[in-house]
C-alpha cells in the first residue's frame, strides 16, 4: 500500500512540474523602455501610455523625454506643435508661345525695311505666316520691280522667334532678275539722226546739212518717234542775169 501511494504521489508531482514549465514564470516581464531608447522626443511620445508604465514623464507634465532632440510633439511654450505644411514643388511653367499677330507685325516691318533698301524692287505683297513650333513662325512676302533693263522678283522669308509678345526677326531673300529689251532715248535719237542725214545727203552736197530733232516721245518700250528737219542750201545758176526795174 505504501509503495503504491509513493508511485501515485510521484506521478502527481511530475504533472505539477509539467504545468509549471508551460505557465509564464513569475520572473517573466515585458520590455522596459527609457528615454535613451528613442532617437527624438516625438518618437518617445508614442510610448507615453496611461499611467506612464515606462517612466518616460519624470516631471508628470504630460510630455515624454523632454530633453531628447526634435522633431518634437510640443513647442517650447508647452502647446502641441503643428507639423509644418508639406512643401509642394511646382513644375516650372513653360513660357507662353509666340503670338502670331505679333510675329506677323514684326515680319512685315522687317520686309518693308528690306524693300526700302533694295532699288530693284518697288512693290511688296504679303503671302502669309505659318507656325513652325511653339516659339517660331515663318512669314512669306513677294517683292517685284522693274527698271529700264531689268525685271526682278524676290521671294522673301522672314523667320520670327520669341515668346508671348517678344519677337526677333531674321530675313532670307531669294531674288532673280531678268534682262529685258528697252530702247533708250539716247539710242533712238542717234538712230533717227543717222537716218535723217542719209536722207538729206541725197539732196545736198557731201558736206551735208545740220539735222534738228523735235518732239521725241515714247510709244512703248521698243519704239520712240521724233521729227527730223534740216535746211536746204540753193546755188545760183551760172547764166543768171541781173534785172533792174525802171525808175
């Protein structure tokens, strides 16, 4: 009987030891924090729980670890510090595109200055403007002119660059001149005088008369007319007699 009782008591003791190993020991406790465990005051403030179980608020003023550096959850005046507003980095706005009316005005002024300096063209006509890009516009003009011997035509391109109402211009002309037939007064009068001398020589001695031209006028680019005149000299007959009238 005694032996059997000892076996039963030993079994009960083993069961109690097993239960003791599974239950948390009396010495087990949760981690304890202090101010040295935090990088800044705001981080320590997150662990300031009701009752201050970690003893982070030594002076019981409701602020944890006041000596830690900021960022802080309070301001020196004792009020809660509002977080700074987020910094919004706006993308820089692109400059305004070149105004087409401004570009046309600048191009026209440039073309007119060129026209005034070029003696071969006298008329200038606007052909239109086209946008090449946001800040570039091309305007076209045609200039033409005519002299006594030349006919000239110019294709003029003015490149305008800029932004908004600011513009700069660059002119690129392409001109072509063609020689034309044109009779000048000097050449016409010389030819008319020669023809008149040949006609007068048929009636005059070899010395020839003096030719006078009057009323020269242009009929077209290739025709000029004028009147030619000269004085005829007469010779006395060899057997001429002197006749006197009676008193």
